[in-house]
C-alpha cells in the first residue's frame, strides 16, 4: 500500500481499536471479577449467565454504535465526501467484534486460561491479517486500505468464533 492508503488504514484502525476498548462497557472487568467469585461460591447459573449474556450485550451496543457511525458517514455531507468514509465504515463494522474479543480476553483470564485469553486477539488476529495482506498483495498489488480492513473484519470474525468455542459459548 502506498502512503495514502496506509494513512487511511492507520486512521481507521486507530478508531477501530479505541472503539474496541470502549464497546465492552466495562464488562471485561466485571467478568474478570465476578466469574472467580461466582465459581468459588458454586453459583454456576450466574457464571453461565454472565459469560453467555456479556458478548451479546457488547455486540448489541457495538451494532448500535456502528449503525450510528455509518449513518453519519452516509447522511452528513462533509463526512459523505470524506476520503475516510469507506475505511471508517469497514472499521465501524469490525469494532463490535473486536469489542467482544476484548471481553473474551477478560473471560479467559477469569477462568485462569492464558491461551484462550491472549492468543486470539494478540497473536492470531494480527497473523491472519498479515497473511491475508500478503496473499492479496501477491494476487493484485498494490493493496488498498479497504482490502486490509476487510481482511481485519474477516479475521476478527474467524478469531471471534474460535475464541467463543475455546471459552465454551
């Protein structure tokens, strides 16, 4: 990717990362505190409830933020014509999944499992994006910001599904 495309990607990726930290609404910390407490007192229904309900809350809130942001880029004329519009729309679609990955990190830590906690978001997702970018670059150079962001979207989806299985959802 050239300098302009990398700039578009970096801008969208930064917003996507910031949103991913905000979208869990603190549930990643709540899970980290409550799962060990409920487990130690054998309140298994509560453990199941928080572990299963939390991702849906994050996805729902993330979807509302994504729809609001995309509508802003589609309906507000200065944003509509912005060079960032396409990249930001893909980032907004990806952010809810990354928010759930942040939540799952807390969930994995709550269960005392390092691999399910840290491997998906910090290792698997970046490796997937690098591999996808490499393959796309080999097929049709140069890369666009949109292509790399779509690779991030699909990578996040795959990693999210794998991590959900690892956690037991």
